[in-house]
């Protein structure tokens, strides 16, 4: 991220020191108890959010194993009751022990979904993931799959939305949410959402994606494609901190003149919270009429 920011700024003159950019970016992620996130959610009027816990361990030097990540995210939920759902990560190359660890975390902590990061080097339709999808089908859990650009050290090909098609076909009772698919590969992702009943799009990162400097206009076009019943609001926090924070970006969506221009009230409700609630496991769904305002986080 810091490298891309430096390249963009340097093209217009003397860019800032890359080390300073990296330090600033790391500092924005220093919120291990989610106290800062909850404060931002309160200021932005967001009632509840999804925390994503990807498994990067086979491609990066990660100081904590997934079991410890699961425990810490459970503690975050205990610290902030009623504010978070958690999608816990997995990597199919971890074999039977990885699957067993995934099921242990569901049993111990009651997490709400599976988070996959295919740029780590696998297809989301890899047959090694099918046992995970069987677990998700049995427990009525959604699967969130990263699509589109990522770190330059990872693989872009597995992040194409069409990579999910075989799995979506083979597991029609599992809802697959394509992360960032409302921002990149929109035509392909919209095609999948329109024709696969169990495929949804996420717009996380809309305010911080460098190729969308006029993101309100982009979202307005997206919301006119006729698939608003399949689009889930998300922010990819804390990346949006680089674009003046959660409160400002959410206010531009909800109160600004562009994003919802020509979009009916019913579709707004679907986009901002009802679509997400519909894909969550029944046990995690709040009672009808509970707070409006939910979104997927980073």
C-alpha cells in the first residue's frame, strides 16, 4: 500500500519518504482491541460490523497462529458486546488439521462465517476447500472471498471473480460474498450475482481505492445495475482511514447527493444492512426491527 501511494505521489513531484508512509500506514492498524473502530462506528452511525480474519500464514511471516487469532477476536466480541460478527480465515493447503481447527473455532466461539484470501495461492473452487464448504452448508454460514487487487507480493490470478463459479454451482445452499467485487471486475461480478442466486458483491474499499477518485459516481452507477438485492455495504476499515475516516465516507454515502440519487428507499435498506443480515447464519441475526446500519469491515 505504501509503495503504491509513494508511486502515485512521486509522479506529481517529490513523494514523501517511503519509510514514513509505511510507518503511518502501520500506525493506522494499531487498534488491537477494536476500541478505535467502535468509536469510529459510533461517530458514523454504524450499529454493527463484520471483522475479517484472513489466514496469511503460508505466504507471510505472521506472529500469531490462527488459533490465537480466533481467541483474540472472540475477546474483542466480549469486550464490545453486540457490535461485531467475525468471519474466521482458513487456507485449504493446511490439510485435515486446518479443517479441524476451523471447526474447533466455530464450536468454541460461534463465529459467523468463513474468510478466504485466494491471492495467497489457491483457487476458491479448489476441491480441498469443499470440506470447508460442507461445514458452512451444514451450519448455514456464508463465505467471504477476496477478489481483485492485493499486495504486490501475492497472486492476482486466483482473485478473479470467476474463480468462485464452480464452488457456487456445487454448493447452492452456501452464500458466497465476493469482497471488493463492486469495485473491480464489476461486469463479471455483476453477471455472477445476477445469475447465481448464492453470489453477492461487497463494496469494501470504495473510499480508498486509488482507481476510483470519484467513487460516489461509481457507486451510483453500480446501484443502477438491477442487482441491489445482492450488494453488501462494506468499508474495508481501516483502509478508509486514509480517506478521512469512517464518519466522512459513510456520511457521503448516506447523506450525500450522488450515491443514492435515483435509488429508492427500499433498495437503500437492502444495500446498507438487509442484504448482509440475510446471508448471516440464522442464530446471528438480530430480531426483526433491530438497529439499522451494518457493514463488512476490513
